[in-house]
């Protein structure tokens, strides 16, 4: 059985929306896209690389998949491009249809499909971004570990990963397994779900 590991960039006020680019996710008039870029450094890069080292598959929600599929395939200017291209990707969506455009991508329809995948695979399944999917996985009790890159910025608006119950958030008991601070003040906090 594999583990599901969440790898997520957040602001101090819990925003996960559009960390990498201004036009990544402008829903609800969000104008702070690209907020994580100024905080990138070698330590954060190593944390990402370590996470990818145990990855057997990547799990994405529809919106994150569609964005990644326009940005990552075939790039040669970034060390993550080849890993993302070559790693098996599973996409949870009720609206997409196969065949999916990005190679090594397979469509899953439900969180129950994710539970079956988790039981079948041996290596970690890493979720990148995909906030709505993360909340669904937490509600279903399928998350084993969260690696949160907490950035020293307050945005005051945007989609929050751990919003209130009305927004579909789920409760979970977690144990802090480790922390690391980058040179730019990002706290990389690893939490394990209590069984």
C-alpha cells in the first residue's frame, strides 16, 4: 500500500491559490498570483526534490492538471520538467475525458478511485497543489503526510486550504514530524496523519 503525501505552498493566512504565476488562477478576481516566486531558494528546491525521490505517482485535481499540462511538458529549462513528464500522473475529475493530453496521465473519476489506487501502488502518491482535491482526500481519511511550505506573507484574500467547514474543510489529528526553514523565511513543516 502506498502513502498519499500532500506537497503544498501556503501563505501564513492559509492561501494556496496561484503560488507560481500571475495568471495561474485568477478566480474571484485574485490578483496576487505568483506570490511564492520571490521566496524560492535552494532549501525549498531540496525539499521538493526529496519529496519527488520517493514518488511513484503524482495525483492532481482537474484545475492543477490543466495548468501544469500547459506549463511543464517538454521544458528543458527546469530540473522538474523531466520528472513531471516521466512520472505517472493521475487526475481526479468528473468533467475531463480520456485521452488526457499530457503523457503518462490517467483519469480517475472519484475519491474512491484514489483509495483503490492507494491500495494498489507501493510508492508514495504525491499531490501537488489541487486544494479542492486535498480537502476531499482529508475528508475521506486518505492523507498520510502533509509537507507544507509556509511562506512569510499575508495576502488577505484568496482560496484557503484549511478554510471553514462551509468551504469543505475537514478535521484531522496531525503529528509534527519535522521542520526546516529556508533562507527566505519559508517554513517547511512536515505533518503525519495520526492513525
